[in-house]
């Protein structure tokens, strides 16, 4: 995940900051020890200088022991001066090293802060683009569903309903065609029976009319 998001470089910077801080602490410890050694050398040099000064003040009254002591103090003073110079050089060197490590630590912390800020900005920018991308994808899906899929679904549903109605009407027409011959025969039979009854009713009426017409001339001849 850190490699994908680019946070691995920040982890490396964190490790560098920790290592530089540890080095700085070690150098600061050595610097404190060097300072203590330097102060001790200065104190010993100061003590030797006081003793030498005291001997020189009473040089006129020296005894052989004072001469021997002066010789020892003079040699010790030269050794102390060399120790003071060495401890001072070491103390100065460690001080420069501590200052260099301090500056390096500050630079690493600043670089880490900048990288974290850049990483945060990139993640924020990427999340914003992802949000807009998801919103666009959702909108595109919405438009696709209601402009492409829904019309197709509606057309498919209408076609299915039309096919079902067509099939149902075809079945109904078939049943009606099967029922048509029996219905036509019944209608014809009913029409024939009605015509025969009408003829039977018309025959007595015609006979009665004929009789009436024949009786009228006979009555006129009698008159």
C-alpha cells in the first residue's frame, strides 16, 4: 500500500531522521565527555601553573627538593598543555560534528515534512478526482440505464406483450373458425322452418279470398 501511495519514500525519510537523531545523540554524549575531559585538563593546568608561580616567587630560597619539584611541575605543565590542546581539539571537532549532524537532522525533518505535505496534497487531490470520477460514473450509469437499457427493456416488454396478444388472437380466431359451420347450419334450419310456416298460413287466406270473389257474382245475378 505504501508503494502504491508513494509513502515508502516518507518511511525511508523517517528512518533517516531516526538514524541522524541517534548519531546526534551519540555525538552529543561524546561531546559532553570531551568537554569534561577538557575542563579537567584546564583545571590541572591551572593548578600546575599556580604551583609553578608559587615556586618562582620564592626562587631565592629554593632547596634541592624545590628544584626537583619545579622540574616535575615544568614537565607536567608541558604534558598538561599537550593534553589541553588535544582535548580542546577533540572537543572542537565533536562540536563541529554535532553542529553538522544537527543541521542534517533539521534538513531531514524539513524534507520529511515537505514530503508528507506533498503526499497529503496528492492523496487529497487523488481522493477528489476519485470522488468526481465515481460521481461521473454514477451519472453515466444513470443516464445509460434510463436512455439505453430502459427503452430496450420497454421495447422488449412491448414486443412480448404484442406476441402474446397475437398468439391469443390467433387461438381465438381458430376457435371461432371451428364454431362457424355448426352455427351457420343452425341458422339455415331456423330460416327454412319459418318460411314453411308462412306458406301454410298464406294458403287458407288465399282460399278464403277465392271464395269471397266467387260469391259476389252470384249475388249480383240474383238481383
